């Protein structure tokens, strides 16, 4: 007598499968109506010049206040990562608009524990890093802005920065003891700046704007009265221009400036070039000094005109920038440059949000970046 058995799907398995199917369907078919909030969480694996191979998880929430699409699109984006070298960190950024866009909350929280490559201060620094800085870094930057005129906001800006457990060590490829002059702030610092911000903001989608102008000007005072370890002042400016070209394409440009004055600035709070947003391709902090000016231009194909898919996009970009202590140090023939191209995947059709993959190269080398939303 033979025995036979057939496996049947349990109700619990069916519910799990149904949830996974619905989740994937929400992402790839974007079945959520435009006014409804959307939440997405997914794992990522990538390479950064600062950490090497890293693994992480990315939660993203996008929504309209009161589910009213006449309001601007708000976003909360996080990234938690770790590496096999014992490095880890958490980044949370948000751009939240209240009903009728009366209030605007714009901020970032960064917590990182991993070594930094330190090249020195200024433009005339070696091609290779002269030290490894191991430290725990925390930065909490927040703007609370109130609309006073159409598209014009004024409000409070704060910036908390902490660098602790700091140690300077010899570069990874050197067996010699470290023999450099340590910069100001090498023993760590905890500082708090407070000031005022002025923002003109025409954007409706901070993750992928197509036709708008944005400009921010801020003044921050880091003062011992607020329990800072140092005393200095900072002026920042950030202007962005977006204009449509044809039906799908966008021409975007950005100009930023950061100017420190009035006292000594810890090395980790100096203006610096590099990172995933501007002057892509340079190591984060490859060049640092009291002041910085940088600009970039980007042409976006969102999406490309392909017969097999309407979710694939692309971009090409280039940028120039410089760090300096005094204005007389700027030389046009010595400006740093970067250039590159990227691919895009349309994640949420209803809300026009893309995942971006950028490859950038400089005279120093090349790097690539993966994140949600455009660089600016």
C-alpha cells in the first residue's frame, strides 16, 4: 500500500504571501492614489569611499499634509548602515510642510562611528591622507520656518555638533608613528549654533523638482553662552534653479557658499568639498578650509523615452568648487572639478520620485552613489 501526501498552503502562509504581493505591487505598480501617504523600507548594499562596502536599510515616508495635494510633498528619509569593519551610522533627514505650507521643518540628524581620512587643511594637501581620525560624530541640524509671504519663510536655525572619542592614527598603509601637527579640535568638541534663516521656496517636490527656484540664507552664531566649546560665526547660502526642457527633461543648477569667521573653527566643522550631494566624486572632506564656494549643473532625463519602460531615467552632471581661507587664494586655474552620469528608476509614479545611481569622477579618482531623490 503506497502512501502519498500533498502540502496545502495554510491561511497564515496565504496572508504572508498576500502581504508580500501587495507590498511589491504598491512599489512597482504604484497602486496608492496620489494624495495618500506612502511608506517604503528596503535593504541596500553599496560602496562609499569613506567606508568601503556597507550594508544598510532605508525607510522612506512621503506624504501631503491632510492628504491635500495642493500642499507640498513632505518626506522623511532615513539610512542605517554597518560594515564588516565595525563601522556603523544612522542618518535621518526631513522636509515637512504643514497644511497650506504655513510651516516648514527642514533638518538632518547624523550619527556615525567610523574612521575619517584626514588630508590636512587647505588646497595644497597631499594626494594621500596623512592620518586616520577615529571618532564618534553627531550632528543635529534643524530649521523651523514660518511662511510670511508667498513662498518666503523666516525662522530659527540651530546646529548641534559633537565629536568625541577622537584619536589620530597613522594612515592604514604606514607602519611609521604619526608625526603631524594636529589641527584645532583634535581633542574633540561639542558645539551649538543658533541663528536665523531666510528661505524662498517654490518647490512642490523636494525629492525631484522640475520647475522652481529655491534659495536659503542663514546666519549661525556658535557661542560659549550656549555651552559651545568654541566661538565663531557661520554664514551659508544655497540657491537652486530648476526648469523643464520639453516634456520630461529638467535642467537643474545649484550654487552654495559657506563662510566661517570670528574665531577658530574645529577641523571637523570647516567647510569641505565632496560627498553625495555636491562635488560628487571627491571623498567627503578631501579638501577643507574656513570657506567654500561650489556650483553644479545637471541635465536630467526623467524618464528616458524607451519603448520597453517608462520608469528608467538618466542624468549627466558637472561641478566646480574651491575651499579657501582668504579670497585672494582663489585661482581659476586651480578650481576643483567633478563630472559624471547616473541612472534613475521611477519608484513612485504618482509622486514622481526616483532612486538614483550616480557615477562621478574627478582628477583624484572616481566614486559612485546610491540614494532616493535627486542630489539637489
